[in-house]
C-alpha cells in the first residue's frame, strides 16, 4: 500500500455538544446543575478525551501527515486508497466510519478505557502507532467485517456495519408484512432490528437483556446471553410485536445465514423509515408500496488488529 495520509475521525464530547446548545460553558453548567446533574463528570470526560487526542495527534505527526475530521462530515468525505483511517472515540464511531471508508484500513483507538468498553477498539494511545506503522509498511492483518444491506424495490440501498432499523420514524406502531423462510405475516410492532456480527454486541444485546429480564420474572436463574454470530450471518428481531385479529407474532426472531434474506413490505402511508448505524443522514423512506430485502452485502470493512 502507498499510504500518504492519516485521517483522524472523532466526535464531539458531551461537553462540547452542551456548549454548542447553550452557547457558553457557564450556561451549560448552570443548566445541568440546576437539574441536579453532575457537571464535573462532563468536564472530566472532556479533559481526558482531549488530552488523549493531543497525545494521539502528536505521536501520529512523527510518522505521517494527518488531519482530523468530525463524525458529522463522514457522509460527504471521500477516503482514498492512500489513506489510513484512525478512528478515535466510542465503538459506534467505528461503525459510522466503516460505511464510508471505501475499505481503507481502520485503526480504532479507545480514548478512555475507564469509560468505554472498546469492543471494536483494539488500540489505545500507548500502542496505536504500531498499528499505523504496520499499515504504512503493508504488513498488517485485519478483521474483515461484513455489512448488512437493505435494498428497496426501487433500487435504493443502505448499508449497516452494526444495525438496521425498519419501522416508523416516531413512536407510533410500525405496520408491515414480514416474510422469512416461506412464512409471511402482517405485523404491528415497534419495528425490526437487524444486526451484523459486529452489531450483535450492541443494540441487539440490549434487546436480549430486556427479553431475559422480562422472562426472569417468571423463570428463575436465567442468565442473559449475547447472540453469537458468524461473519456471514445476520440476526433480526421484532420489537414488541402485538397480536390481534389482524396481526401475528409467529415471525419475531431469526438468523439469516449465507444467502438467506428477509423481506418486509411497508403498510405505512407515511413516516416509515429504514435507519442505519446512528448517522442521521443514513435513512431510506419506507412507506406504502415499498418492499425491502435484507441480506449480507458484498462490501466489507477492514479493522486493523493489534
């Protein structure tokens, strides 16, 4: 690889978002403390993040030219084969970045190991340079992550590194027909979540935690488990399916293996949506007449290993 530039991708801290909202730090502090919140936690998180960011930028500048971009600019940023991407933030930022990375290698760095789990963040500021150097020299190994794909009957498509949400854009019930393994049902629910192997440790795991928690009221000694998926598998679950004289609850969870697909037909005249990975601009309208097919995408992402 002929790597010439490192692109650092970061997000605003919670404190920066508050200051943006309230114009000054003093006003943000007044608002949080007036409601009984711990403003010192916001400040501590901000200080650790920017101290780590300064360290990362300083170290990186000794090895390769670099620049820093904010998460909000990802959909419009064009990465090239001459880039190595350094994601600096929470696990979700890796997912946000991967879809736009054009398969450039991603060195994912945890800025605060005391605060973030870092399931997708193998590096920290003490060792990330090793990952960058391996990419520059071409002697790196990667974890290849597969995307989920949502493809509409009008040709539009959307990729997800972690999760797809198919449902309504507000808190009203989503109405749709769902088809899986030759069975079709009409549903009224809070929407469908589809997760990849990477996403199964995030939103999907919280759905499993909730299910185990509810079941645990009636069945003792249940231990919550996270779903275990292979690279070429997706898992879907229907949130809060409602059974009625018109709607069913037989197709509520399943694993898509190999080339298996899930089909969903919208029965919503308006407010239907397909959403991806927490980027606000990553959505497709999903209103009456729209049919989406969910499966494994051909595209992959490359996450550099330690």
